[in-house]
């Protein structure tokens, strides 16, 4: 306890006169009230009991409203992310479709081209989410979609190694903000133990992208010679024109927030806004998703050590996933298959990863736990990586190697949404969450630089460096998940001791209502997800 109410639970009590009763009215600026169309929300002058009345619906009605949001939001974001991940990872398919030979790549040039994507992609994610809070998501995500589709299309026109590297840099700039914007967008629509299953469906697109990319590449590479273009060039161009086309419609169909969603009735908007305002994890107090981003939110996110600790877990995913995705077609080809068949043989691996992502999300939500599934997932990855090292380096057993690829994929992809949701669930208010999630993803995605440079062509087919580094970082991720679980549990226990013997009214007497909102996840009412 340091007595600073904006940074921790303060034990310094304000005078009781500062508190007007538990029926105290809360308000925001008139301009914001007008923007929300007069919704009956926490922020618009209802007391706590009236607010709870607006979310007191029967299970069938609640399910109907959530399904209405699901059908509008989740398929759309999933499709967008599918396109994004295909466009960033199809270089692996283009490599074995003739790009490597046609561009006269040698040595580490392919790995450098992979690496060039990540510095701008990672470093621009925090600024991107700050812009997102200033603009509407429908505007910003549309700009990003059009930009990366355009870059991908023109990537099919490169004729040199230098051109390929430049195109990968620009692709990183164009795609930088989509994933952090999308996962943040989901957190302002769903409660903490609803968001992960939706996010898992969304993220499963990353796993499916490997399957679709292999299938598309298998078909497109037969266009080799059409229009004087090689098959790998057509892979880039056709897979780039699709997001460009979709960008012309996205602005009109992507909803920005529950408050402004045109497909919802006023009653449905009230329900969604208010249930999130009361989602603190303890059943007491409230949070806000209508805060305007300020420098204090940026500082709070950068000063949160748990975000930096979670980066270690994120690296377990990003180092492995990006290295694995860009190399698995070559690994399968090295097992003795032709280039075309190797494209198809990657599909079952990614489909298994998709199933793993969805199963992990289901049980994580049911048990309301995150860290056990993070530890379990990376442990599976370690088993798969050990299997790959043994079967590729010490024995030529193609069938066994192919089997262990399934474990590696499941172990890399399965824990990822748990990591993102663990941090997203534990950050408030929404501006701190927007910056914090972007920071996690930004620094975490720098692991892609490492992942792109550990599976070296000269090390084929054993890839001891690649599999060894992935095994080490996955082990570190397991350890860090345990550290964070312990830290969050102790924070909850500390808050429980603070609240012991006190009523909600007594706690509110220590703070103004705005101070409680500003405390966010540091509020005595807020409880962390484990």
C-alpha cells in the first residue's frame, strides 16, 4: 500500500460525506450521452439496482441477443483474419512452388525475407490500437484490409530478392493493427468468460489458414505460365486481390460497439452495455468501456509487469508458429513427398490444430481457468518437438515424424488464445486494455524474427536449431504461466483481505465513483482471472 489511489488499493479513507449512498447517480458528459442515443446505461444516470434490472433477462432472451451478435461479428472477423494469415504465411507455399529458384535465393536470403515482415508489424501495433481508440474500428480496419491486400497483390510482381524484402516490410506495416484491433473489439462485446470461445473461433482462422493456403497454393500453382506469370506469382496476386475486394464493403458491415450497432434494438444495446459495465469478476462494482484514451492509460499499460511477463508465453507461440508455418511445407516435402502433394499433406496438420484451439477454449471457459491450459499446451509442444528431433536426426521414420508434427501444431496453437484472454480479462479500463493487449501482441510478435531465422535451409531435414530453440522457449512459457498464476492469485487474496468485513457501501465511502473507475483492475472490486 502506497496511498496512491490511482495505482493501488488505497487504505487512506476519504470522508464518508464524499459518498452519497449506493443509489448515487453516475453520469458522463452530455455529448457522450447524446452519442449513445439516450441508452439506459450505468453511465447515463441509473443507480445500481436500475442498471441490474436492464440485464435481468431470462436465459433464452440472453442467448438470443448474444447469438445475434455472434452471427454478425464472429464470422466476419474470422474471415478477415483468415485472409490476413494466409497473406502473411503464403510465402512458404510460394517457396516450394518455384519462388526460391526464380528469385535465385540462397543462404539466409529466404529467412531474411521472412524476418523483414516482423519489425514494422510488431512495433506499430501499439500506435495502431491508439488510433483505433480515436477512430471507429470500421474505418481503421477497412484501411488496414485494403492496404495489405494491395501490398500482397503487388508482391506477385517482384523480380528480385530486394523486391521481395521490400514487399514483406510493407506487408508488415499494412497488417500491423488488424489482430490487436480485432481481439480488443471482441472484449467490448462479451464478458470475460464468454470472449474466449468467440476469440478461439476467430483465431482458428490462423490454423485454418495453413490448410486453406496449402489447398489454394496446390490449385493456383497450376496457373504457372498463364499471362507470363509463374505459379508462385499467381499465389500472391490472387490471394491479395480478395482482401482488396472485401475492403470496399467492410465499412458498411463491421459494427463498432454495442452502443452504436444498427442491427441491435435499444433494449438489446442496453443489455449488452450494462452487463459489461458490471463485469468486475467479483459481482461488485463496475468498469467502463466508454473511457477516452489518455496518457495515463498508456503509462499504466507499459508499467504493468504482468504484460511483460506474458510476453514470454507469447514468444512460445510466435517463435514456434511463424517458424513452423513457413517451414512445414518444406518439412513435409523432405519426408519424401512431391511439392504438390506436400501442399496437401499440410492440411490435416492444421485442421488438427483448429480442433485443439476450439477444445481448449471450451474447457477453459467451462473451468474459468487460463494458465493450466497454457502450461498443458506448451508441454504437448515440447513432446512433439522432442519427437521431431529424435525421428529426424537419429532415425529416418517419416510416419513418426509426420505424427509428431500434429503434436507440435496443437501445442503451438492451442494455448495462444488463453494467453491473450488472460491479459485481456485482467486489464481495465478499456483504454488500458487496448494499449496493454497491443503491447503484449507487439512485443510478442517480435518472436517472429527469431522464428523466421531458426529453421535454416542448410539444416534440413533435421532442423536441430529450429526444433531446439522452440523447445526451450516453450519450456520457459510453462514456467512463466506458473509465475503469473501465482501472482494473480496473491493479488486476489490481497483484495479479499482488504474487503473482509466491509460492505460495498463502506468501500465506496473511501473513493469517489470516478476514482473507482480510474483504478480499473486495481479496484478492490476487481478480481483477476487465473
